[in-house]
């Protein structure tokens, strides 16, 4: 479900937080039972659906989820090395180091790691008779996990579950007086019409999903992991749920992936827009929080860097060149923008991409005094969306330079009168605006999950 029209969110982070990881009355062994329930939920979950597994895990408290974040890390480390008894886990960013595991807890984690790896009959797992401690569901999970690359099945399924909870589950609620207690001190700031309209806790599930995929063997060469990042980042941008950390993590993992850099460029292009910059300057946040968005100039420079990187990796990436042209226009480099935009072949592009390309090209051509070419570009944009107001305004402003624009305006007005009179202008927010990717389809979230 998309957010209400005109509503978007940004992530704000707490610069310093110190919150307890466990409640005082928390059963110390309940965390391991919860980790076992999480394994079963990941196994039963149907990727891309809001099913019972999503509902169950989404209802766990913030304290329980932060403990699970740690336990998932310990479990993944045991999957890589079943002999270890100490773990390199720091907890959710902004929270203290968790208490050490007891001997029973370590053994139970080792048993669950045998399940996740599908290695009940091998080496240490066989010697410790792990299978004797399992119920039928965990035994079935172990058999399925054994059919693939060791560990990858559970790590991928777990990441898909957490991602789907973040997308489909109810947003977490901030308890009064607990500003720092969610997701290591992250909140989502809601935007509407260039103003902050409130905030709520940011879901921890994206952090949990990213952590699990970090433990996949050679994640930088794993097609599933790459597609998951591209698909989920596309989903976030399509719903205007802006998260800087997600793509920053993806760039570090995939420094040579054009889709990741394209999405990063689109994100920075959006951050440089007046609506978001206005909120960054004026939003009233809880003490200690700051919105993770750079200034307009820095965002535009970063956008140009990422889009140029995209084109260096894939010169035949028309959407990236269109967005680069727009960014160069925003930075005051009209001649360069025109050069880039003239290279784009929009023949096979969707209507929205062709419309924005035509508007950007018209603006660039007008700025370099190629008025006839600017007229043709604006007229082309008007033919794509006949009731859009932006091409009319651009053509009207151009009339002092190109006399034939008056006739063109009359023709487009007659054409618009024969179409739906509803105002449809992509530039006014009635349809997706610039800064949205067009090449990394959200259905990859489900497609990437098609394994046993």
C-alpha cells in the first residue's frame, strides 16, 4: 500500500543513545526460544505476502527484537564456525553489549546452527546428537536447508521475512519517554507539503535483514543479495520512504553495480529537492536527533557522482543519463546537461521517463539559447501528457523567442480539450516524480526468493 498522497518519510538518527537491551524481568532463556520461533517463521513464510509469520514476528516488542538481532548474529557465526563459543556481536547500534551466553544457551544455538546449515548428520552435529533435540518442524527445515548452499537458505529466508515485515507489517509505536529505545535511536520523520507532520519509530527489521545477508558466503558475488538490495531500495523510493543507510550499505557491498549507484543518485537527487530541504531545516525533533540528509549542494554533488559512476559502469543506461541531465541543470551546468540529454534514446522508455526527459531537455536547450529545439522538446512533453500544465507554462515563457510557439499552444490546447480534463501533471506530484528509478523493478523482491 502506498502512503497517502504527498506523504513521505525520512530517517532521523540519535547521535548518542544508551538504553537497556533487556527488561529486568526478562527470562534469560526466552531469547533462545524466540530465536527458534524466528527460524520456524522464516521457514513457513511465503515471500512477498503478509502472512502469519509476518504477523507473529511483527508483534514482538522492541526489547525482544533487539535481543533477536544479537541472537541472529551469534547463530550466523556458529553456522560459519560451529566450534566457537564466543561471539563478535555488538547489539543494535546505540545499545550496550548484551550479557554473555550461558553454556546451555551456547549449546542450543549450536543445535539451531546445525539445523540452519542442514548438517544434522555431519561432524560435530552428529556427535552432539543435535537431531534428538529437534521437533518435526526443525527437522524438516534441516532437510530443506541441506539441499542448498550451507547456511544460505536460512539467511536468505530470514532476510526476506524481515524485509516483508518492514514493508507489510504495522509501523512500530514509540512509547512515551522512550525516544532512544527504538532501533538504536532511529525515527521516521513524516513529510507532507514540505513540512514535518510527525514522526514514529523506524522499523528495526531492515537492520536485521542487512545483517543476515552480510553473513551469506561471499555476499558481494551473490546474485540474490544484489537483487534484494536493488529491489528493496526501489520499493523504498517508490513509496518515498527515504533511508540513507540502506543504499550506503549496498554501495559498500556492490561497488561495481550500476543499479545500486543509479538508485543512490536518484536518492540524492530527491534529497536536494526543496520539499525535503525545507523539512531538514525546520523539523522539530526529539532531543538529540538529526535528519540524515546532506545540504542541497552536497546532495546534488553526490547525485552527480553516483550517476556518473552508473554511466561509467553501463554507458547504455538511459534513465541514469536523464537524471544526470537534471542534476546538472540543478547545479547550473546547462551546456553539460544539454549534451547529456541529447544522447538519450527514449524510444523504448515508459511515458513518464519520456515526459521528464523532454522537459529537462527543453529546459537545457532554452538555457543555451537553442529556442527551436527547446520548443520541440516542450511540445513533445505536452503530447505525452496533454493535460499537464508544465509544458504549457514552459511554452508560454518561450513565446518571446519563438513566434511559432503561439500556434503550438493553440494546437496543444485543442488536443487537451479532447482528452480527460482531469489535471494530470507528473511535475506536480499527481504521478511519480523525478528521483524515482525506472529499471530495478520491485517484483524482484519476490522473484529473488524463488528457491526451495
